[in-house]
């Protein structure tokens, strides 16, 4: 695959960098909006540039009411990640510039989609509960606005800050399955929307972004810290995968998990019950002892979101609310120096098979 400056995963060292910056520095000191700017522009913004981006984002949350109508027509029990994919597909039809792949317009679309993803995911939760979507707050960042549009009340500063860091941690991850998909679609010179719709499809699988929801289902299934040992050992005997463990690239701790473990602990202390954190730690201990596997980004994000009162099936769409920045950064990079991505298959089938008409088979 071609060169990229967007991010790098150094699997043996457990390092993740975005455009040269270590994820630990960004998670501790930056904001999601600054990171979005960094991914798209290869450098951190000045204050004036950040102000401009924030104002463009603030102007971009609104989605055409017809897109909400499309969402209202979907079954109430539709999976929110599928609702998001359908809504983004519909959005393209209401953007007359969608086929303009120039740098200037593609950046505008990237900013617009980043704000609109927050709107769409929050609205999908309200619509399926028979409620109307809520307009965003003026002068609030994406983390605050997402939680506000989801729940109808302003989040505490603590929760908004913690959620902002979660968005930073999920923003990009080199050529993971969904980003690769986005680049393949963009490589045909299809629109940013088309690339992003493909990426959402790839993200939805349980081996990728779908893992976080399944982590929480597993924790709920286990029920108590005392059940962890037996449950995990039995799962491993039955060759069932424990979601949130293992990684195709990291051979040591996923650096994102280091922060999310702390967030899960903090949320437990805030809600006055560290049960989900304690259970997660025990699962981590047993998985390390039995399989030598480390938790990945999805493991501690699950209990963190659960304790923030977020419904389980929104965890994967929330991943997309963040990853839209990385997907679009890669799409911009792909357009800037495009070449069709066309791998060859390692053909292992037969050749020269004689053909018989259907009535002779
Ligand atoms: C992420 C993942 C797809 C990486 O896969 P991979 O590097 O190709 O590793 P494999 O699936 O080939 O697994 C290698 C070995 O570890 C085991 N393993 C890997 N992840 C495991 C898990 N989460 N639970 C139990 N065993 C696991 C496999 O069973 C296999 O064991 P074996 O050699 O005894 O057959 C894989 O670890 C996984 O499915 N994890 C769970 C899903 C998940 O959390 N996805 C989010 C990723 S950020």
C-alpha cells in the first residue's frame, strides 16, 4: 500500500502517532477539534485556525430534514450503525458539491461530515425512542454537543472532557479495515460520502468497531467479578474469542487502552460503583495469564461508555463519530496523489475446466 503521513502504529513498541505526534501527548493535552485539524492539515492549528474550524463545525451540525425523515422510516429496532450508514448515503444526495473532489471542497465535506456524524448518531437514538432530534448548543465542542444532543442535558465538564479524550483516541489508526476500505473507494475517484459509507460498513463488524458493544454484552453476561475466572476459561475452552482482546498489529499494550483503562476507573469512582472496572481488570488478568493477550481500544471504552449512560449499540457509531476525521484525512491524502487500488488475488482454483451445457451436468 502507498505511503501515508496520517498515522503510524508501531506494534512491537505499542506506539501510535498522528502526523508525528504521540497519542499520549494528544490525549493528555489536546482537543478533538485540534486533532481533526492535525489529521487533515498535517500540523496543529494556530488559535485563529482553530477558531475558524470551530465556527465552520458549528455551522455544519444541521442535516436536511429529509435525512431525518429517511431515518424515521427505518425500523425502530434497526442497528444504529446501519442507520448511520444509510443516513450518510442519503446525505450525499442533498450535497450538490458531492462530486467535486477538489482539495478545497473535500476539506469542506470532511468538516461538514465530522459535525453531522455527531448529529446523526445522537438523532438516531432520539428518533428510535419517538423523540425529536435536538439542536446543538452554540459555542460547545463536538464532545459536549454529542452528549447534549443525545441526552437533552448538558454533560458535566468531567464527562465532556473525558469523552473528548475518547474521541481523540479513536480518531485514526493507520490502515485498519475501515480506513483501507475508505481509501479503496476513494481510489476509484468516488465521492467522500461513498468512501465513508464503505468505511462504516467495514467498521460495523465485530472483529473491528463492533467489538466494543460485544465487550459490554460479555461483561453483563459475566455479571460479577467472582464469575470472571470460570467464564473466561470456559470461553477459551470453547474457542470463543473474548472481544476487546488481541490486535493484528500491537504485540504489546495498545496505547489507547492505557488511557481508557484509567477512564473506566474514573467513571466507576464518579458513579460510586467500580464493579465494571473491577470486572474488566479481572478479565484482563485472566486473558494475560491464559492467552498472553492484551486489551485493545474496545475493551475499556465499553465500560467507560456504559457508566456514562450510553446505550450499548451506540458504541460503534460513537467510534465512527471520531473515526470520520481519520477516514476523511486518508481520503484527502488518497485524492492528492491518487492511484487505483487494485490488488491481485492469489488464484488457487483449477484451470482449463471443460464446459458442459446445463442439461448435460
Ligand atoms: C483483533 C483480531 C481480529 C486480531 O486477529 P489476528 O492478529 O489475526 O489474530 P488471530 O485471530 O489469528 O488470533 C491468533 C491467536 O490468538 C487467539 N486470539 C486472538 N484474539 C483473541 C481473543 N480476543 N480471544 C481469544 N483468543 C484470541 C486466536 O484464537 C488464535 O489462537 P490460536 O493460535 O490458538 O488459534 C483478534 O485478536 C480478535 O478477533 N479479537 C477480538 C475482536 C476485537 O477485539 N476486535 C477489535 C480490534 S481493535
